[in-house]
C-alpha cells in the first residue's frame, strides 16, 4: 500500500492534521507512522513534536523520507505542551492526536470518516479504540467505549485517539491545560462539550496501547475535578451525581495506586448509592 513518498504532493491546506508527540519513541514510531502513511485517503499532514529524543526516534522518522511529515525537535514540558504546540502549526481543517505507540485501525480509517467530516456541522467526530494491553480503566482487547452522553464524558472521558477535532474548536484559546500532566485531554473534552456537540460514529478508529501516562492517576485533576464540572456544566450535574462521580474518581485513583481493597470498597459504595437513588426515583413516580 505504501508507495514512493517522493511523488506525494504537499497541499498548503491539508484536510487532516495528525499530531504525534514523541520522546524516545523508537520502539513503536515506525508502526505508528506506517499506519498513517498506508491510509487509502492521502490528504493529510503529520506533525511530530519531539522532545529531544536521545534514542533512534528521529532516525526512524526520517527513514520514511515523506515530505508530509514535519518534525519539530525541541524541549517541551510534557505531552500536552507538545500537543498544544502542534495545534499552533497545524494547517488541516481537522486535527487528530495519536500517541507514538498507537496505530490507526486499518488502512481505511480516514476514508471511512471523510464524508462525515466534510459535511457535518458537528465540531467533534469520534468513534472507539481497541485497547492493546491493560490500560487500568480498560482491559486488553476491549473496545472503548461507544457513545458518550455529557454525563459519560464527565465521568469517563473519550479516548482522544478516537476523536477528530475541527480546528475551529481551538480558536478561542481552548487548549490542553498543562497543569494536568495526565488528564488534560479529559479536562479539554469537558470544556469543549459545553460549547460543541460531539457526534459518535460506530467505528474503531485506533489501536490504543495501554500502560502509558493515561493509565496513571492525575492528582491535580482529581483535586480540581468538582470545580471543573460545576464551572462548565452547572445545569447538568445534580449534586447527587457529582458526588457519585467524585467517588468513582477516588476509586479509580486508589486502584491505580494499588490499593485494591479501598478501591473495591468505594466501588461498592457507588453501586449502593446508585441503587438507593433509583429506588427513590421509582418511589416518587
């Protein structure tokens, strides 16, 4: 499928910009890039924001010799700083973020979403990801995670490897909050879902490799979570539901920290509270 890259014409304004942060990513970056370059749809650019890798990451990237790949190698303060910088240089109408150890799911992903991206009035189009390895919040081989309501976005988040963002979503300085080193994508989606509609398509977009940053807990995000939700979704979140979300976040943090009994206890409390609340609603009818 991958043809001679030297005959590719680079459009001044490609339809899709793929942004990939890298830091010593030599183990998986070739598979990641091949999954993009082998797409049947070819109207895209690839922006790689590399944090001064000292392995063979850049050598692996340059081996493709494809003029649609644009590499920026400089120090950054983390993956979300790199992604923010990628947004500023992106020329595509739609922006897609992919981890350097992730891959697109098959060679027709862009083709399968093109017509919808071209005609949709929605500003975010998303599908699902196939989890490879244990991600903590999802098991190996699991498809994560279908359609998301606003409430589900708040409590669980959409994997950003499954989302195509219209670039106009970032026009009002809506970018990744770098104070959240792990969950800045969750924070961003909570904020964007206040302003724009997220449209679901029943497709697997990418293979998401578990075990990275997103499999860990983010203390700053957990601490700020209630205020984020109250600020951006004041009319949607009932106090009871907010407490449930807080318990779920704490249970997840305990699980990530290896405190399995504490996590199990919190999940049990959550199930109990939801059951009691449903009984209450039923009695009110």
